[in-house]
């Protein structure tokens, strides 16, 4: 019989089986039958049936008294993670980062000689050009572009530097192949890029690489700030650690997702 307030299609036994799985957590990695029954508000007989069924399916193990989850439960979340795109993986992390640092953050991928924005969480408008998903900028003058260019192979970098138009966008923009090559080597060695008003006057940004499960750099994330509020030194001191922590979290999610997570969604 369907409980009051439940739809006719509702399967209560499925709900209870999932509740048994959720009973285990970091504070309760192992539970007795009685503890599972109490946490899930089940009779001992019902809890025993659910636990033994989950054991037969390989999601739970037992030594006869204590029960615990097996790594197989990761399959339940893996199907979701394997189906989502890079922006979907990154956006929740960007939202937490922006709430913490109170500055805008974005994710870009490299497309030819440009970076393309595939995710963005803004705070306030600090550029004269509006930025949305799909916006493109020349890679050479952006922090995310430099991170992505820095992780090209030597052959790919040579090809880029031989063909790219390194246009001067501000008085600070690096416009020579030798100068950009030296900067890209420095970015690769230090693991991040800071660009000081090279794309637009008054705009500074810091970026770090996003890597997939193979360690390949597939995107970059940044924090962008107004130069009047943040010096290069304060960016390195106050913002870079939070960015690197966020990128590490994105990387961890990508490491358990399939290569389909590299879809940009743009």
C-alpha cells in the first residue's frame, strides 16, 4: 500500500535500500545489524534482508557481525560523473571559489589560437567587453591562454608561435615570439600564470591548469580582478592558493569521470 503523500509509482523498498547504503558514512564506516535498523528506522528483520541483499550484490561486505560498504558503491555515482561535461564538473567548484574570494572565475579551453569560455561565475563587471560562455579571446594575452599554451608539446608550441598574430592589446602585451616563449616556459615551470593588464587595462588575472584522469591539460581556470583592488603580489599571496585548491578539486572529479567529461558544452 502506498503511504499517504506518496505517488502510486513510489517503491518504498527501493527508498529503504538506499537509506541503508546512506547509513554508512565517514563517522560510521562499519555498522552492526541493530545499528542499521535504528538509523534507518527499520525492524531488525527488514534491515537484515536489505543488508544481505546488498551483500549478495557486492555493495556491502560483512564479517558476520559488522557490515561495511565495498568500493562497488562508487559505480552508483560513476554513471552520473561519466555523463557530465567539463562545465558541469567545474561550475559548482567555481561557485564556491567565487563565494570565497568574491572575484569572478572562469574556465576556458584552447581552440586554435584563441581561448573559449566554457564556464563562468561572475561577481561584477570589470571588463568593457561582456564575457559569456562562448566568448573568445586571443590566447597569448590571457592567463588561461598562457596556461594552455605552456602545456603544448614543443612541436605544437613552435607551430603556434610561427603562425599566431601576437597583437598588442595594451601597452603591456607581450608581442614577440621569443618573449612569449620565455614566459610560457616560466608558466609551465611554476604551474600557474599571472597576466597583468595585457588583455585590457585595469584587468589582472591568475590561472592554473585543469587536468583529466591521464594528467593531460584539457582546460584552465582563472580568477580575474580589477587592478585597483589587487596587486600582482596580493594575487599570488591571497588568491592563488584558493585557485589551486579549486583546480585540484575539479581535477579529482575529472579523474573519476570518463573522457566524455572533456566535452566543453560550448
